C-alpha cells in the first residue's frame, strides 16, 4: 500500500509533518506547551474562579458529568447542570446517582479554588495527605451516607484508607496490600515535589496519576479521586484541568493499563489532549476578549471547525494575522464580521 501523506497540525492547523493517523506524541506535547505559553505570556495565565466564574462553571459541569459517567453514573449532562445550578434532581434515578454527582462537583469546586487561589500549599509540597483525604471525603461522602460500600468497616469511611486487601482488577493489576498504603502514599506525595522543577511535566504527571490508581488507597472512589487529584496537580502546575470524556473511557482505561506496565506515554498523550481541548474550548475564548488575537482553534465550534476557518482565511474572507511561529490568529470580532458577511452573501 502506498504511504498516505497526511497534513498534521501544530496548534490544530499550522505546522506540517508526514504521518498516517494522529500527530506523534511529541507534537501533541509541543502543541500543549506552546498553547500554555501563549496563555501565560499574552493573556496573563489562568484566571481565578472569581475572575472568570463562567469558565470554571462550564468545566465544572463537564467534569462532574464525565468523570462520574466513566464509573457508571447514568445522569445526562442536562440533569447534571440542573442539579448543580438549581439543586433539582430531574429524572427517575436512584438517589445515590444524584449524590455521586453532587459530591464529585463539590470536590471539583474545592480543587479549583485551592489550586487557583494558591492557598493551602507551598513550594516543595505540591499535594498533602490531608488534601488527598479531604478530596476523597468530599467526593464520596454524600452518596456513602445513603449507600455505603457493602464491604466497608467503620474505619473505612470516606477520607480513610482501606484496611483490607482487594481482588485484582480485570486488566490484571493487583492493588497494594493495605498494610503498605500509608508508606506508599508518603512516597507518592514526596515524588510529586519534583514535578514543579520539570519544564514539560505532562508525562510525569500522567505516571503519578497511574501510580495513584495502582496504590488504590481507598476502598471505593479511587478513579474519581485520582482524576480530581490529577486536576489539582495540573492547575498548580499552570495547566487547565483535564476532562476525560466518557466516550474516551476505553482509551483511558487502556492507557492506565499501559502505565501499569511501565509506559505512561499513552496516558500522557490522552491527558495532554484533554488539557489542550479545555484550553481552546473554554479558557482562551473567555479570557481573550473580542479584539485579542487567538489561535483559530480557540474560535472553532462544531459547526465551524478549524479547517473551515483556515479556508476562510486563505480565501481572504476572515481577517487574520500569521505569527512568526507560522500560526494563523484571528479575533472573535473579526469572526463576527466574517459570519455576518456570509449571511449577507446568502
């Protein structure tokens, strides 16, 4: 079969390479690092929750829905939004499902606040054991009150490490014996301290996420807690949080299994893509303002993708500027002009 020449993109459309399929992993990492650098240098970095509440609320809804859905929760996104925005439990679901989402959402809001307000942590201690326990307690507590884990002892409530061994998982991974958890978690937290010193730490962060899941310190809720802690680490390192979508569940679990076997690359790539998606979908459009130049990916929608915008630029229909990095940038004001001109032509 003849090789297929595929034009791949850096920052979605700009830099070219030849390869069949997806961009190579290094390109995914480079694209993320350049996007984060642009956010920091041109837009002042991540906004705090009080500066841009709408951004974090949108991510909050998405994360609460998809992270719990990965674990089997059946609420749809509209039910999640009504529950978190208005306190309405719409639909005929078990009470525990609503409480799972509410608990996760409360924990996620706490994570964003702690991370972005820079309170409760200090250099050299990216995460504390108290925070780990607190996140688990917030996420699991509400549902636990109405439906506790059937194998839990009184000392294994939310926020407390498990005190008995659990069976291997279907993929073959065997969690640590419970007597080793305290020591393993202490080592895990110590290892996190080096992340602050690494220039491009996504793959190291991915390995830390996989390591937490291998330790499996709690009787239940390790997946949800692990993703919450992943986002706490990401935001403290200057990245937007990652939302692992339920459609990517199988890919995520497969990447975790590869991390178990010593290859954190696929998990790092999945996390990098998730962070980049959040950056372009939620953060950049909200902090840029109507007249700030941003990458075309930050202006794209499902109805009007990057390819369409790039074609409009090349035809001279959409105003844009090409930077020294070879990337086209436009503004939301220019995009509005382009959309209005299309309607006039129609």
